[in-house]
């Protein structure tokens, strides 16, 4: 049976490096609305913003989008989208949930579709993304999370581990994990019910909880790492990128390892 995806965008106002990030203006729209537009362009299902601040809710609705208020004390975006899912789809119509981060205003439709498509295989619980690391410095950078996976094809891995270390050892490519996820609905419900796992706490990587619980995560290999906005400098660059896009230039994204 064909899947019925829904795209949920978690957004919270608390940000130490860029306060009020979801409402930061980019090309005349709040950043959260730019992310909403990119998710809508994927054209695979309805899009809903899961927020914890009425100002974000109002901004999304003013732009013609849909938003839902969630609690402000969630520890992760996964917890926030699970609450939102229960609010917007209590009947369980949607069986695939795509978690699009709220700080990716230039993400293109293809990676979103690629993550969701991984769940066409009924054996897969969670889909996510990766891109090959091209810059040497990122191979040992603990802020660049690596996927260690068994190749299933040139465009697909089965995840065996995620780590901040330089892995796997030896000659060959390393892969930069991209934190966009597609969950089977039952997998998301199970995931948020599990306690933090030992390796999750050690590596500070939430996805290890799923692997330690025996859940299967497949990974689509894409060309670029979507540009995330975390700092004022990032915001300035995102504004330049959206301005270029409005002038007819395709998003360049960020090559893995680029500044």
C-alpha cells in the first residue's frame, strides 16, 4: 500500500546562539516560513509547523501555512513532532512522518523526498540522509557526525553506527550525517517511548537509541549537506542564498566540509 506522508517542522524560540531564530527575516519572510515553503515544494504530503510560541504560530498562519502549538519543555525535536502528530492526525491517517528541521531555509525538495522514499522498503523503520565528506578537516571534527553503514547501493547505506569519531578506520570515504528523518509512524511512537540509551548518552546522538533498540535505519546518499542556520553569520549567508534564488539562481547548498 502506498505511504501517506506528513511533514512536520519542529520550531522553538529558545536558541542561545541566535535568539528568536524561527522569526528571523530571510528574503522578506520569517525563516520558519521559508522552511515551510521548501517542505511544501517536496510535494509529498501536508506540512505542519510544530511550535512552542504563539508568535511562530501566528507567522505561519499569516503566510497561509498550518501550525500547531506544542509544549515548551520537550527535550528533542522528535518529542515535539510526536506530540504534534497526535494533535493534527489523531486518527492515524498518515503512516510516514518526515521531520524537517526548522533551520534549513534553503533545503531542496529532492533530499526530503529521498528520505521518505527509504521507507518504501517495509523492513526499514527510519530513513535519513548523508553526504560524502570532501574536506579533510571534517574527517576528524567531532561536530561533524559520521554514518558508518553497510553499502546497499551507490545511493544507499544501512546504518550500523553514528559517531563523532573518525570512522570507519582505513582507506575509503567518510559520510557526514544529515539530521533529517523519515519515520514509520509505529517506529516514531516506539522511539519516543524508549529511555535514553548508553551510547546515545556517550556520543550525544539521539539516533543511537534506535539502533541500540534494534531498529533499522537506512540512509540515502545525497550530493550536498543542506545549509543550516545556527549563528548570525549563518543567517547572513542564508539571506544571500535566498536572494540569489529569487534572482533565478538555484540553491548551491553546502558541499560537505565547506565553511
